[in-house]
C-alpha cells in the first residue's frame, strides 16, 4: 500500500498552514512555537501543539514526492520549533500541554512517541543539513528519560502511551531502566474485552490511541502478542461506523461522548495491521480512514501521524486488495462478557477510589449494533442513552429515561436478545443512612465543632431502602421499532423520556400535541409527530403528559439539539412507536 498522492498533497497544505502560524519574533517568549488557533498560544503538546507541525514538516522534508522535499526554508522553521521545544521542556524533562495536566508524564510520553518517529525519519533520510535539528530533537528525548522512568498516569490508555514512549527511548538510548519501566506498565495486564473494547469505551479517541501505542510497543520490544488486542479492537470498529463514515460515540466513557468523529485517527493502525496481517478488510478500513483524513481541519496527533508512520514503516510487499465492508449486519458486543464478576472483585482488591481518575465500571457493558444499508441503530447500556437511530439523514441521537428516583438519567444495566427483539433492564436501590454507633464515633464528635466529613460514615447502616426497576422491551419490525417501557415501583416517581434529535431536523405534529418550553425542547403530550431531514422521515407515536415538569434534576439536555419530552408517572406501561417513512408515506 503505497503512500497516496492525495495524502502527500494534504500534508503539503498542512506545511503551509504550520509555517503561517509559527512565531518568528525572536523576542517573543514562544519564538519558534506554532500558535494554536483555538486560544492564540503556542504549546509543546502532541495534539494541537508545535510537535504536530514538526511531524508534518518532517514528513515533507524526507519525502521525494513532496513539494517541500529537502526545503531549506522548512528545515530552518523546523530548527526554530526544535529550539522552542527545548525552551519549554521543564527541568524534570516533562512538558505541560496547556490544559489541566502540568509537568505531565503521559503528555510528555505522547510527545516522545511522535518525536522519536520524527528523529528516526530524519536519521533514515540521512540528509546532512538536517543533522543539527535532529541533534536537538535527540537532546529533548534524552532529557525526558528521568520523567519517563519515574512518571505515572491518569487514565488507562496513558499506561500504553508511556509503554510506547519508553520503548522508543530504549531503542534510541539503550538504557535498561527504560525497558524495565515499560515492562512494569505491561505487567498490569491488558484492559480489553474479548470482543475488542478498551476500558474507556472511547471509539472516537482513546481506542485509536491504545491501538497505535500497542503496535509501536510490539514492534520495538519484539512482542507480537501485543498485537492481539489491536486486532480485536480494529475488528470491532468495523461494526461501529455509521453510513456517513462517522464513528459511533453514543456510549463513550470519555470526552468524545456524543461528538462527531471519523476514522482518521485509526488510519496508521489499520495501515500497519494490513501489512502485518495481510487483512483485506483492514485495507478497506485504511481507505475509509484516509478519506476521512482528507476532510480534517488540522493535522493529527504527532504521535499518530499516518504519513510519518507510512514513511517510517513502508509496505514493501504485495498490495492487499480491499474487500467490501459489511453494510447489513447485527453485531452484539460484550454479550458474553461477565463484567459483574469483575466488579464483585473490587472489594477484594481493597481500594475505594482511584486518585486523579475513575474506575470506569461501565467497561464491558453490552452494546448492540444493527446496520441495514443507510439505517444505523445502536442499543447500549451503562450510559445515559439506551437507543440511537440514524435513518438516512434523520438522526435520533438518543432516547433517554430520567426519573426522580435517582434523580437523573437511568442507565440500563442489561441487554438481552429475545424472540422478536431485545429486553433492557435496570434495577437501582436508594435508602437512608442511620446514625453512627456510639462506640465508632471519633473524639471530634465530642468537640465544640464536629465536622461532617470526620464522621466514619462507613459504619452507618441503611434504612428504608427502596428498589426502583425499569424494563424496556424493544420489538424489531421491518420498518421500525415498538418500545414498551415499564416501571411499577415505587409509585409516584416522576419519569421523563427524552428523544434527542439533530438541530437541523424539522419536527411536525401530525395529529399530536407539542408545547415548546425552551428554544430546544418541546413537551410531547399526545399523538404522532414526524421528524424530517432531507427526504428522510421518522414517525413517532406515544406522546404523554402525566406531569408537567420541564426537566428532571441532574438530567440536562443538550442545547444544540432538539428534544421531545414525554412525561409519565409510575406505575406505567408506556408504548412508543418508531417508524421509518419514505417520502410517499406522509
């Protein structure tokens, strides 16, 4: 699979974009850095910072197909940027990326992975004029060794970024401490389900991060077994793409939740795994990812730049012919993964919280994907939405259930196939805490001031515990779905169903009743509504207004969408109909 002409031209456009944003005032504190247009500041990070543009410039400088091959102007700018990176490297070897992390080992590791590839690319080209800038890059990398061999992480994927960075530094410097530290991270075990889902359930961002970092580490440490989780995730992602090319992000555990992402960040992983496995479907996914990359506003992360990776690891074998990707399928993810077995073991491990992070207890929760040509359906558990549907251009971004029992959105906990569809259930308990037994009270309880937070709350017993149950029965029809939503106990629990649609959708009450309560939301009290985008239409039945609350506490609805609200009270058995209409049906 040769580097495409389109990718080279795209990189050349980025070269110009980066040159235009570089600070050339030698009296400026950030001389040589490239400004992030979102905030007007130059940063040393891998995502929107100066290393991003250094990778772009490096890929152009060494590529004979580029208009900037061995360009002395670009080389000079790369030199300025390398000076900037050294100036903004802290004494401990780390960088601060410009957001919440400061003196950050994992963000430094991201830079190390990209910077190491850039160094190797320049070294591989062996252009004598690039030697001075290559030496500055190598110096920066050498100065990261102390923070890399001692530094920690925040999130699950950070461990694999650190492992890859340590592996690159070990290749460059041969310091055995780097190898030992990489092995320490790898010894924690791999956090992926048999169906290929990483802990953070982040199809838009962090799956791709973990994938490419394991590929780097597997290559550098000669550990081909580390490619197994990558294969699993890349196989899974084939079934998590909408007809538009967007990635399913409706249940992400990270900041890509509900946002628009494409396959561009997966391109290097699919490209490299196509070569390794000679996998024709991976070749097709590489093509989709490259198409997506053409439409991105700015270059990818310096640690995951596909052109750099393709130049550094060229495909020298026979081209793998891409096969057609599935457009009609039913794929259940994590159905047989016994996540509750793992959750029960938390008490045995003994921790109560993870400092600076969270446990991601939704790891391995079941997800159902159905694709019927231009119709794309996702059913999901352990997130605020249970159902999302894309029918042509109509996008039901989420069906949510919120109640005052929690209060807030009710994540479904189980997803089970039935004879005619699926059943989803959720059971939650909530009660009250008794007084602390006298013999467990601390001395502070007898003092003039007894702070609440000094009381041993773990010794309180529960009283008057109530159980809330919710069941959703989904019947699959040829042209839509019927939903039966059931909740009986406790009685008099105000509940609200929310149907979240795209801002551009046209929502019309056919024989129904809609009352606008905010610029973005309507109470749907009865009858039928039709939602239309372009020539595609979705019909909904089942409006209801058993109470008039406009929202449920701790359940907030997006401002850039249109939301239909259905209000019911327990006990209820409420039916919703969803039908896909052609232009002649209305």
